[in-house]
C-alpha cells in the first residue's frame, strides 16, 4: 500500500496550506483533527504514515510526537519530518508504548484497514494518561451519498465501486456513528463526542446529523 502511495503522492499539497487564515484551519483537510490536539502535549499517532499529518502536530501545536507505522519506508520518511516513528504491525499487540504515558493519541483513516480495529482502541486506552484523549477519524459508510447510491444500486456492495473504493480490499471494516461509538465505549472510553469535519459536515453536525457526513471524527477520553 505505502510503496504505491509514496510513489503517487510525493508531490501532494501539504495537509494545511501555508497562509490559510486561522479561522479556516478547522475546515481544511485534517484541520478538524489538528484543532482537537492539545497544545504542547506528549502524543502518539497510530498509523502515522509518512508523517505528512503527524508533523503538523509538532509544527502547529508544539507537540512531542511519537508514531507507529506498518510500513518501514513510510516510518523512515516520518522520521525525516521530526516524528519519532517506528515500524510496527498495528495488528500485533501489545504495542511498544508505555502505559499511562500520553496526553493524546490520534489515529486518522487507519481503523478501517486493520484486521482487529478494537485492539488498537484498547491499546490506545492503555497508553493514554488518565484524562487523556483519543482522536479518531474514519470514513463514514452511512454518509449521505452512499445512502443515495444504495437506493439506486440496490446492492450495498455496489457502493464500493460507485464510491471510488475500487474492489474495497484496502478497507476491511466499515464504520457508522453507532458502531464506532460502541467500539469506543467497549474499549473503556468516556465522554465520547463526535465532531464536524469540514464545512458540509459542520452543517450536518449543526443539525445533529453527523451520521450523514463523509467522515466520522470523534474525541473520547480515558477516565481520570
């Protein structure tokens, strides 16, 4: 996956463009995630990739960022961007993270690729300090356009092709708001709060319809 991704994405734009007004940052790509990261925190990014997003946590929020990444090539690139990244198969537990050690943990567009995403949530809960927060972003299978495609196609599997997912092999799991909320609760998290992502999602969230947006973004805390 990452060998192909690194070849095709090497000239991609930065996650948040330089000079973007601060009030627009939460609506930029990954800006909603960034806005939830505490200032100056000690954090880990699970599935940090090449550090494209994780490096922002240090640059914009002054965070001390560790990362776990399944691809050694991607982890090596992340290290060049200041992320303390190491290669690790996120399907294997326990993770090489100290218990009760981090103020925040992020995992962005990762859970859907794992054999057992619940294991990542449990490991994140273990590694967070009491009161620490987990920030999760995943594609929303129940998004509005998928519902429309399903109504037209009749077969839920056709959504994978109509929605640009190809054969769907890269995504092993599909998440909805109730499913993700239940996973987090069963992993031990409290104060589970879904957040809007981007302007269309902000409008959905404003009327309480996060379950229709393209992405699900959630902040959850470990009990004190």
